[in-house]
DNA sequence: GACCCCTAATCC
DNA sequence: GGATTAGGGGTC
C-alpha cells in the first residue's frame, strides 16, 4: 500500500467495540465513561481519515536519521518532512513510535541480561536458606544438650553440699545417658561453670 | 507544546 | 498475530 491510500472502514462489530471499551476502562479507570464513549465516537468519525503507510525509502531514511539522533528538533523535523514529502506531524509521530520501540527493545535486552543473574541468585538464596535451617536445628540441639547438662550439674553440685569443695572432680553426668567424650567435659570447676551459665543467659 | 504512554486501527 | 501508524490523555 502506497502513501496516501485510503484505509477501509473498521470491521469491528458493535459487540466487539463494547468489549474493547471494557478493557480500556480497566486500564484507564480514571477516564470517565462519557469521555470513553466520546472518544470512541471521535475515532469512528475519523474512520474515513487517511492512514498513510510509509514506503521503504521513507522508512529507510527515517531509520538513518533516527540512528544519528533519536530526538527531533523543529528544524530537523521540517527538513525531514520536506525531504520525504510527509506531514511534519507524521515525522514527529514516527520518531515518537520509534523511540517507544527502541525503549521496549532495550527493556527486553536488559531483562534477558538480568534473568540468568536472577536465576542464579534464586538458587543461591535457596541454598542459603537450607543452610540456615540446618544451622538452626543444630543450634536447638546444642541448646537442649546444654540445658540437660546444666540441670544434671546443678543436681550434682547441690547433692555434694554441705562440706563439698569448690572443685568437683566427679564425672557429673555419668548415668544421664551422655556420650563418653561429652562426659569428659564435665570435669569443670564450679566457678567456671557459673560464669559460663551467666554468659549463656546473657545471650 | 513536546513528549510519554496506552490504545485502537490497520497493514502485512 | 506481530508490526506500524495515529489518536488522545496525562505530565512537565
């Protein structure tokens, strides 16, 4: 189709039009209903207006000029319009649409660049969360062990009074089901134990 | 008033 | 159905 050809009338049915009206209202909730109707009427009235498709040469030159500079000053617009035999408004619209296409392309490229980075980060996050869960479980287990040990030690200390020394060299946890190597740790000076428990309480 | 954004209409 | 042209509202 050459520049200047008349575009045929819309083949959209009334029902289709109403459906489109609905989607427009969803996306432009701020637009009053009356205004939407008026807008549709205006659009329909302009159904006879010419919609000019640019020919290859015009498109090629516009692309070239766009490559030189994406913005369009008044002088440049008028010159281009004369050069291509187009309405200056058309030139402005073309540049506007071209900038929009350029922007969406850039957004798409940025997305494609960021996506793998994002995906790696998600996997890493998953691993770290797993790690945190495991560490929390270990911490709970350790806290439980400490609680049991402190209880047994307290009982042992209480049982050795009165007349007991400040040192207790008995294996305090023997008989409480604690592993051998852990039991060895139980030869603790009573004062050290108290200090330790105070620190633990502080935490 | 130029520009951006969303959208409809139309082309291919 | 994607690409293109153009209308129209909103913003600065």
